[in-house]
């Protein structure tokens, strides 16, 4: 009799285990906090330069970005190409590449696929539409915390690193490095 009870308990536990592990949230709903945002440190780029820093806003006591971006060309020109490479921090340490994508017509692509990136970043630094007039764009109070990407219903939690390179005619003109944390809301 005890063997049958033990077998029944084992069978019930085995049946319940997948349901219990299936309820562990791994993705979405989520929010993103940008932890680091900087110009790539792998060389000089002729198309743009940036100088910004993370500071504490005196009114809100939140950390925000302040600085300037100087562009020497129309970064949203239809013939510009953007290369995005994304890495994810592994559970045992180290970065592994999980995504690579190239696209042209950067303004139209981002407006269609990442509309809140246009709203949260580009418009806040003064670049509102194409064409982009070469010059220096100053910004302050730029917060890149607690947002979601509108075209993603879910995104795996964890730490990500993204390199965004702008190219024209095969020449690398600008590169931004972003490290972000994706967490459960």
C-alpha cells in the first residue's frame, strides 16, 4: 500500500512540475533602464561626435544625461545604413551575440519599428525629423529609464549591450554603445 501512495505522490509531483516551472516569468511585461550610453571606444568617427555625461538632476534627484552631439552629415538620410549588433550577458558570465541587423532609411525604419526611441531620444536632443541639419545639438535632463519598446510585447529579462553604427558608402561615420537592463514590471 505504501508503495502505491509513494508512486501516486511521485506521479502528481511530476505532473505539477512543468506547470510550476511554466509560470516562472522570463519575459514581459518588462521595462528597460539604460545603464550606460556612450560613444564607442574603438576609434574616431568622421560623421559625428558626442560629449555627454550622466548627472543628477537637482529637481528630480534622478540620474539623467546632459551633453552635446555634433553631426557632420544628415544622419537620417535615406542612403544611410545602420548596423545594430546586440549582445546578452550570459547566466554564467560573458557577452554572447544574439542579434545583428542592417537597415537603410533610418528615420522611416525607426519611426515605424521603434517610435518611442524617436520620442525618447532623438526628439529630446533636438533632432525631430529628416533631413537633419549638420550642427551641434545640446540636451539636458535626458532620462532613459523605465520605458518599453512599443513593437515588443515581451523581451527577456537581463543585461544587454548594443552597438549602433551609422555608415554611408561603406564608411563608418558614427557608433553608439548602449548597455541596458531589462526587468519585470
